[in-house]
C-alpha cells in the first residue's frame, strides 16, 4: 500500500510537473517538442491508474492509515511550485524572443499559482493531523447494514454513541471513547469505512469495531 502511494506521490510531484515545465521551455527552445512532452505528461499521469488500482484492491483486505491525502497534497505543492518557477523563468527568457514578460496575463498566472499554493498549504496544516489519525477500509456491503452492525456491537458493549447523516455519508460518534466512524458509499456495491481517532482514543473500542466489520 505504502509503495503504491509513494509511486503516485513521486510521479505527480516530480515527473509530471517536470514534463510540464519542459513544455513551457519548449516554446523558446524547440516548439516541435511541445506535443511530445504534452503526450509524455499525459502518459505519466495515466500510468498512475496501475498503483491506484492496486491500492483499491488492497483496501478490501486490510485497514490502512489514510496517508494518501497528505501525500497528494505534497504532490500538488510540488506541481504548483515547479509551475510557478517555470512560468517566472520562461517569462524572463522570453525577452530574448521579443515577447513582453510584463504582460498582465503573466502576473495573473503567477498570482493565481501563488494564491493556490498558499491555500493548499493552509488546508494541509489544518487537516494533516486528522488525515493521519484516520484508518480506512472498503467493504462489499450496504452502508445501512454496516451501520446497523456497528451500532449493535456498540450497544452490546454499553458504549454511548451518536448517529447522524450528512448527504450520503453516515457518521457514528463515540464521544466517551474518542472515536468517529464515517460510512460512505463509493458506488452501488462498495462502501468506505473511515475510523478516526479523536485525541486519546480507546484502543479496545477501535479493535472491537474492526472485529465487528471483519466478520
């Protein structure tokens, strides 16, 4: 699982943005390379379907930390950073080709990239701990059936819990145990269950929830 996530992170954070940066420079060096690099960047991104499919399959077999969002955020930061630097450098080099690097569109693109970068980093700082405190697993079962099974186990164990539904997602909050369970349908036959530890979570409750879903 971790190997597949690292592959996706590496390609999306370095390979794809590097190819996109080379596309920008190809305007000044050899515009024939633009199409080749464009196809190469699409191909590199498309190949990430393979590790993504492997991860999807493994999520049915075991609980796994929800580290992918953190790694994807790192990839996005890398992409934006490389894109911003590339646009800046190309705009300066374009003076030798007779272009106007002070065109308003250049500042608009740079400003948009930097604003997006700040927004992504702020989102990461706000949600990183929550992502890392969450485990998830996929099940071939109906969300309502999973919720019913969990609430039955929690009631038998005498654990106070609160249920609520937001859109298609069902949530079970155990305030006394420091656990939040989210049950979300991915499609008509696959359900994602996320188990978030809130502060000092009760490990016995966490294990009982996992055991109830593994039956």
